[in-house]
C-alpha cells in the first residue's frame, strides 16, 4: 500500500502525528484509524462477494483486478494461445535501438564491404549537414513567434 514511502518520510509523518495529536491522544487516534480501515476493507470484501453471487456460477473465478487496464493487457500478452511470447522474445530491442542510433549518427552498423564501396548502398543519409549561409543573412521575422 505504501511502497513508495521512504524512511525519512515515515519519520516525518510520525513526528507530525505526535505534534498534531500529542503523545497522549496518539494511541487512540491510531486505533480509530486502523478500525476505520478494517471496516472499509470488510465493506469492500462484502460488496465484492455480493457482486460475485449476483453474477452467478459462470463468473465464479472473476477477479476485480482484471478490470484494471494494465492487468488486463498483461494477462492477454501472457496468454500462450496467441503466440506473442515467441514474437516478443524474438525482438531484440537493444539491437534495434543501436541500429537506429547508428543510422541517426551516420555510423554504419556493420563495417564490412559496404563502407569501402563509397556509396550509401540504398540507405538514407539522416545526418544533419551544416547549411552554408551568409553571416549577414538574418532569419525571417515571425511576428506570431514574439
């Protein structure tokens, strides 16, 4: 529930609780908060159970976490019937990104005979080339940009 709270933040919360409620009332406040959380959880579980009973026996294994889009997509991608694991395992993201980076920086990913031929071999040159512009030329004035 509180996975992203660090030790410094936890100490800060405890110090603030002692300052706000005082050391005398703090145990009573903690008991009230835990009792309220427990009641909310019981209410939630009973509501889930009522919904499962109303849906009938065909939805007996229905999980409410499946309604979360991330969980639904993750479950569908892990499905063995679609064969997506083989596709995902066959795709090497690091290799693809290295090829794209090499293409952007103008480096040839395989330094074999294609670099000695002098031609690009059908590849598109994506490197930025400095344009030769006169130093006196100013860029056009754009009134909307100011």
